[in-house]
């Protein structure tokens, strides 16, 4: 123990090895307050060489490591179970100038999404991924979890933005593929292997990301519909009629009410409706007319309010983006993040209330999500003691519809027991073999993605 602490202090400087419980505390509990575990210590390297030295020291001591970025994860993947060295990448904040010819940028793992967005925008470009936790979420974690967010309908998830990576294996070996080549067929795609690996294969230290054109004109519509089937009609109309479609988000009446009460937001319409779609179109020129035209041609629309100025756009987005915060203020939810084929959404949304009520009679359900990807965020409040039963009931409904038990948040510690619902035995076995080949001692993020084997 002392020997390990000494080596870690030598690697990063004593000020960046935190052993005091008060100093460790902010790193030991996840954002949702559902997962917590004491770390052996928190270690805060400043660069790739220091990360490698930390991992070599941990490997020599046989010490397991939990890797953490901005600690905004929602499945407990970035907090220790107990006893791990917590490797925080928050000091890897180097940001290279934007490469405008390639429309790419290289960023340290600890750069926040918001800082990266500002950096790209100053160069006339933008980041293809955006999400509500942008001020704290870091690019290393976003790649490690293959984060999605609100622009997937247009630009894909984090892996679609990824053109290269630098990462350190558990034995301290540094892998570097940062040239950002658009074409490179020289074997296995090691960069993509790390996207979504949830820190179980290597510690990502730098990423090379593709950037997209900065689109200054944005129009947003909050659309009221009779239910999820109506929301899908709006989605279909937007997909065919809006070349600039950049978001299609689903909200339901209960969630909107919760958000309104939490943020003291005005009612968007004279009457409440069962469901709402937030549709955004972005382009170089004003998007208002084309958005209005598409909505006018869609019979499912019951009411709509449109904004194209920055304040109005932010006002409409607040109904959607503050869901997580409003839920968190109401309690500690069981948080499930699932996807099904888009056409299966109405059936799934209808099946959720009885299934959840059977598992936890007093539970309150808040469902919203990314309509374009069939991605629902199923939050269950007041599920007292029935978290596993609720999780099981919901994830089985999803599996029955050929869905994924983790659409964009990852498996983390929260869903390891249910991985088999989305991956068959052959796939889980192959993933375990890859993990064993890359990290034979299983030191990186043990207990994340896979259940620990005895
Ligand atoms: C979002 O889409 C995030 O806002 C969080 O993925 C979802 O809180 C949630 O369940
Ligand atoms: Zn989401």
C-alpha cells in the first residue's frame, strides 16, 4: 500500500494523490447518487506519460483502477466499487488548434465538451455531439462510453466523430493513432474498439475528432401530439421534409409537468397534451419557413410553438434538457436508457406503466428520450427497494422487442446482470476474451460492463 502510494506520488507529484476522505469524496459518488464506493486513493495525472507511470505502478502492485472523466456518467461506470485506485483524467486538458483542412481537432481526455464546442466554433466549425451535461462531461469519457445526445439523428454518436485516439494499456503501453487519416485499411480498427469499451480495455488520454460545419441558423418547434404514434408521424414528416433536421426529441405529459414545476417554466400551450416532440432544424439560412411548412403538412400536429432566435430556442430546449435535473431534484431514480426499433416505441411506452407498477406499486414513471433513435430514458422514482425488479421488468420488455438494454449511457455497473439480454453468449464470451487479451489481470474498471467472475 505505502509502496504503491509512494510510486504514485513519484509519478504525478504528492499533491495529486488524494488519500484524505474529504478530498476523495467528490470522486466517489456518481452524479445520480446511486453508486458510491471508497477509493484507495484518487490520482490525478497531468499528461499521458504520467498516466502510463500510474498504470505501471498499479500493475506492479496488482491494484485495480477505476477510470473517471467528468463524473457525469449515469450507470456507475466511473466510480469505484471499493478499494480501487481512482484515476481521474480531469487534468488532461490540452487542446490543439483546429485543423481546418481536415476539419478535425485533437483534445486531451479531460477537455469538457463545452470547451471543445467553443474552440471549434471559433474556427467556424462545430462538434457533432451535444448533450445537456456539456459543461462537465469530458471527451475521454464521451468516447469511452460512446455517448450520444441530441444530435445523433444528424451526426451519429461519439464513435462517428472519432478519427483517432491515444490510450494507455494497463501495463503502461501507449497506443497512439492521432493522424486522423480519412482512409487507413491496415487491419483491426483499434480506435473504434475503444469507443464504448467503458474503460475496460485502455485509458483514453487523447482523442482526434471530426468536426462539422457551424450552422448559424437554428429553428426549433415544440410540437404537441396525441401520443407516441403521433410523435412518430412528426418524426417521419421531419425526416423526409427537413434536410436540416438536427434533433427530434420526445417528451410526455408527466415529464413536462415535472420540468415545469422544477424550473417554474410557463405552460407551452393553452392545454396539456399527452406527448410532445421537439424538432430542430439547423442550416446556413433561416429554417423557420421550412419547419413551419413541414408541421403544416403533418396531420398529427395538435399545436406547435416555434422559435428561431437564441433566447426562444434556449427557452424551448429547456423543457427537454432539464428533465434529468428535475428528476434528480425529485429523488434518486432507477435510471434506464433503452432503445427499440423506432416503430416499436408506441408499444413499449404503453407497456411500461403496468410492468413498472407490478414491480413497484408506488413508483412514478418519467419517460422521455431521443425519438429519432428509438431511445427512451425510463426514469422510475419512488421505487423503494424494488430497483432490480423494476430494471428487470423494463429491460425484458425491451429485449422482447429486439431492443438494447443500453442505448447511449453504457452498461457500467448498473446493468452488468442484464448484458445477456442484448448480447448472446457467443458475443459476451468474445468480448471477455478481448478484454482478457488486452488487460490480462483485469485491472481496468473491474465490475464495469461484465459481471465479475468468481
Ligand atoms: C439526456 O438525454 C441524457 O438528457 C440523460 O441522456 C437521460 O437522465 C436521463 O435519464
Ligand atoms: Zn439521452
